[in-house]
């Protein structure tokens, strides 16, 4: 991640076979985010294998591999990018494409031509939501670990109380509690 004015800039990859669209994305987002611009799904997947991003902007209609295919490959990556938020970029007004993308797990759609303020606000909201979800997952994992520890301590205490009354079972209850 790159620092700008003491704040980490989020990294976004934009994937579109149309250079004009990539330049427009760059013009709108370059001051707020670290951008990676690529012209094909294959180049995007090559980049995403070794570099983490905070958001993926993905055109739907591209030659060789469309955005839906790229998204399927992204979900199979062996790193954190497999769960990175995806926003489809499309000039397609077909509702079916939007439904398909959302069913696949996309966070949103941004229609072309882009309205800069809408694009910026949607991206900021999605990145914020993604960060909140990651923080919540970490907190749930931590609380789950704490509950497991407390549960074990409780069982061990009960086992010790049982053994205090019957020396014949010494150690047996503790072994059972560990299982």
C-alpha cells in the first residue's frame, strides 16, 4: 500500500478492454486511490495472483474472457483477492446481467458512461463496508476463541471438583474434558 498524507491509499484494479474507459476511471480515481489499469481479464488474473487489491472494477463485455468469467477465476484465487469486492462496469442496460453479477457475489454495478461523483461515492462505500466486514470477522473469530477457552476452563474446573470428591477417578475427568 502507498502512503499519501499519512493515510494508506487503497489499491483498485480496473479491468476494461477499452482504453478510453480506463483513462476515464484513472481521471476520476487517481487522486484518491492507487490504480492498476489492465486491458484484459488474463492480465488482471496474472496481476491478482501476486498482488493484493482492495477493490476490483471489472468490465463485463470483453473479448476472450468476459467479466463474469474473470470473476469466477478471481473467486478461485489462493489469496485474499478471492474475497475482494467486485464492482462491474457496464454499458449494458440488460437487467439479466445485473442479476447474474449480483447472484455471483458482485457488490455493485456502475453504468457507463460514468458519473464521477456516483462512482467515487459507491467505491468509497463499498471499500468501507468491506473493511467493516473484515473487522467484524476478526472480532467474531476472537470472541469464538475466547468462548472456547472459557468453556474448556469451566469443564476443567468441574472435572477438578469431581476428582476432589473421588480420588479413584484422579486424572480421568481432566482427560475427558480435554477430549
